[in-house]
């Protein structure tokens, strides 16, 4: 069973959340393998990450995992929600999947602007 769960996870995304609030904006997607939109959203996140690089964090909260369940409870997030956090760890915005790579890039820019305004 653990092998199936591991294989169903999208590659290249951390599923832990302790980096939120450590100085970079963070995009966290509530990944549910039962939704086809989850694969599309992670593809768009990868495209955005390829342009943004290390200037932002791209994470997932996997539905059914302990870390994912804790994240969902803490932030009242549902399957296929995508949340934007400021560099200081505050929720700046949230939306439903699917957001395009371009939208995510603009979104991360808005988080940087929110941090700069403080």
C-alpha cells in the first residue's frame, strides 16, 4: 500500500510544510489523487517553478497523509485548494485548482508586494 501511495504522489514537490514562513512566498496545493485536476495543477506549478526558480516554495498537502490532514485542518483547506503564503507565513490568498502557470507567477508577485508593503 505504501508503494502505491508513494507512486501516486507528484514528483518534485515536498509534502511537508515547515518551510512556510521562512522568508520565501509559498504556493501550497492540496493534492488529491482522485481528482484529475490535481495532475494538471502540479504540471502548472512545475511550469511556474521553472520560471520563478528558488524565489518561492512549491509544496503539496497530500489528502490522506498525516501532514496533509494537519495542513487542511490548520488552514481550513479542501481538496484542490491552492493557497498562497507570504514570506512571513501569512495566507495571502486561496483559490480552487486549476490556476495556470502565468496566474501562479503573478500570484507569487502579489505575495512579494504584500511583504514589501509591510
